[in-house]
């Protein structure tokens, strides 16, 4: 934080916490459920996995092998890459709360010699129970059987209740208690349809913590959020403040419907809040690779990693950045008109020339390229910019340098 910035975010905020924030990357599993996403090749999945590892993310969901031979093959290849590549990221896999989905996870773990966390999920809300003709007794029985089986197979289990944020307290108490008694090491609160607000996210996490405490403690709580109401990042932060110790996300927020919590933006916020110390210099590479291999166009105005995140052509805005640059203070230039330092993610502030620019934009553009900012050049470029429908590109500007 630049010393000239008064940080209102700290006013009334709780005292800084040294409680760690772990992350679970869902890009290669939940992220691929988007109906508009193309499944990457196994080679591209491996590249994505390496970038997940480079960002310091603790765990990654590498697939649901119970979905079929193709997915199971990719899961095993990714698991072997973690071993052979010496990656720090730990693997987990999704499974419905049925033995048929848990068995292939156990077999892959045994063949590869890699511990794989089993993330077994089941619907929990009354609306799901009614739509599916499920009874709560049946869900509890499936939970006990599946979690118990996974534990006997040597798997660490995270038990996930789908639609937790619309489930009633009694259903959640019975399901989580059954899973914990059966040996689950973590439980996951899932905002499956993006229903929660920050208040609701905190409330349900605190309630689940009370269940964990009643069962003797020692069980971690995950938060898995979706962005249907575009509250995914703030809900994740609220869940952490309420006691969750691992937060889920996917690159660019890809996933079912409008997607999951954007892992990239979650990381940026956690680093800016001082809750994580990761290097984010490869964050853009991570997002660009996922965008390209999954066929997900990145909007120019996407925060932090989008093309326009650190570009400005507006005269007043650009003038402040330019004046800061002339003081030869990189931190000042990076902060005067930006809430996120471009240098945090290996980028820099960019001044463009367009119809809303001032002459200082033109002078700065010329000087940055070692071109003398004569009055004739400045006036010629400035006049052309004022009549242009959009920002002038490099070729257009260079064509205007000489008459």
C-alpha cells in the first residue's frame, strides 16, 4: 500500500489474522462443466496443472474418474505428473456419494503412489430432496456407506453437501455429523447455485463449525462458491472470516452456468489483503492458457488480467499517471489511478491515445518511443485522435509521426 493512500478498508475491520487461507483449484473439474467450455487436451491440462502449482495453490481437483474411461485416464496422467514433476500441489478428485465413483479414485491413488483426497458430494437441500424423491434417511445412509468405504480404501475424504446455502439446519446437522463420524477429514459448504450473500455465507459456515465442534473438532471446513449473483469473491472472503480454512475457485471463474469463484481474482484479493504471500507474476499466463485451451474469450475489461486492466486513454486519468511517471517513482505511477498495482501481476501502466486523450498522452507516447515531441507531431496526432472513433493503434500512430 502506497504511504499516501488512506485505507478505509481497515477502518472497523477485524484485527489481522495469521490463520492460513488454503486454496483448492477446480479449473480442471468443476470448471469444465460449463456448457460453453472446450475440454483441454491432456497436454494442456498438464500445463494448467503446472501453473496452478507455480501460483502456490495448495490443492487441485484433477477430475471425476467415475465419469468414464477418458476422464479416468486423464486423472491418472495428471496424478503421475504431480509425482514425476515433483509438484507441490496436492491432488483431489470428485465423486458422487456412491462406491462406483470412489473405487477408481482409490485404484488410481494406489497405482500412482500418490495420496488423492476424495471429494464426495451429495445433495442436501429440501428442494433437491423433493425434486429427486430422496429421503433424508437415505442420504444419511449413503453418506455413511460412501465415506466409510473411502476411508477403508485409504483415502482422505472431504464431504460436500450440494446446495448447502439453501439447506435447513436439521438436514445439515444429520448429514455432516454422519460424514464426520464415518471419518471425513474435511467438510465443504457449497453455494451450488450462487444463492448466498456475504451475511448468509458467514452464517452457514459458523453453523457448520458448530456441528464440527459438537462432533469433537479437528475437521476442516471448505467453501465452494458460484457466481450467479456475482458475489462469489466476497462470499469466499466472508466464509473465510467465519471460519472456513480452504476456498475453492476456477481460473476466470469458469464452471457450470455463469461459473465458479474466479481463482485469479480471489488470489489477487488475498494477496492485497496480506492473507497470502504468493507471487502472482504468472497469473496472466495461467488465465490466458485456460482462456485459449478452454475456448473462453477473456473480456478486455476483465479485472487484473484483461487487456484493458491497466490501459487508459482518458486525458485526466492519463495525466495523473504521466505526472507520477515523471517523478520517477514506479510505485506512485502504479498506484495513482489503479486499485491493483500492475507490477503485482508482471504488467505495467499503459497510456493510449484516443478521442478522449489530452496532448500529454501524445507527448508521453512519443517520448516513450524515443521520438521527439515536436509541436507539429503533437498537433497532427492530437487532431487525428480527436476525430477517431476509438483508441489509435500503434500502426496508426506511427503513420502520423511524419506528414
